[in-house]
């Protein structure tokens, strides 16, 4: 679901402000290019984009570390709520499809910050085994694991490998689906597309809370028996 949301945010950022907002790899290249060409003001903008993604990752894990010391079961709710609020706020721009340079940069920074939050959150929760905001690492891992199918022979190894491959394919599929669906939605409703993404974030938050309560209830029943 988070990968689906990242796909929506990714294409919305590109169509609205012509900026990649789910990763910073390209921004490093643009930053270096503008620096070499002595366009220092433009280079500074790309550096700010990078720093906002970093800031989002920092804030996300900082909040998780603080809350996990007293209420670990809701430690990730704070970062998700911040991301939801950012997407809802940006959706207020509505059907507007063109922005001034400054407005576009503010929107890009906000989206990069929110995706930094999400990427850090998923990385921390999955213990660095899953990314949802970009596909470079996923395709790398997928290529490695597909090649390993030719060499692993033990049943347990193959089963684990296939499970991992399936997970990565699902994440890639939902990112792609989010991009395509988000693109069509942006053509119709502009930045309100981000409300759709925030809706799914709320669903993910509710689902996770219900899932936690279910396992807590199940554990209590088992302890009584």
C-alpha cells in the first residue's frame, strides 16, 4: 500500500512541478551539473531538495525512537500522521496545474520531506529489507535473487528466495500502478490526487492499529488458557 502511495506521489510531483519527489538520486546529478556550469542558485535548489528528503528521514526515525520508549505499538503513527497532513494540505491547491517557480519549489520540498518520512519509516520497520519510495534498490535485489534461482538447490532456500522475489514484484507492481492511476487522476483533479494518497495512508494506519489489537487480544486469550 505504501508503495502504491509513493507511486501516486511520484507521478504527481512530476506532472505538477516537474520534479522527482520520491528519491534524490537524480537531484545529486542535477546538483553536480549546475555546480559545474556555475549556476550556483539552481544548484542550491537541488541541494535543498536533497536536504528536505534527508530531514524527512531524520524526523521520522527521531519520532519513532522517542515514542517507542514508552508506547512502541504506536511508534510509527506519528510519522504517518505528518505525511497524511502534508498530502492533505498540498491537495488544497486543487485543480491548479501551473505554479510559480517558488510555489513549485515549496511543493517539491514538501513532497520530498513526506517521502523521506515514508522511506525511513518502512526501512526502520522492515529492518532495511524493504523500500517503497523508489525502485533502484528493488530492481537490484530482484536481479540478484533471480540469478540465485540458478544456483540454490535446497528446498528451504528456494522457498525463501521465491517469497522474497514475490514481495519485490508486488512492491514494484503497486508502485507502477500508483504512477499510472495517479497520472490519470492528476489530469482530472490536479493536486487533489494527493488526497487519494492520504486516504490510503489513513487506511494503512487503521489496518495496522486493528491488526495490533487483534494480536494483542489473541495473546491475552492464549495466556488465559
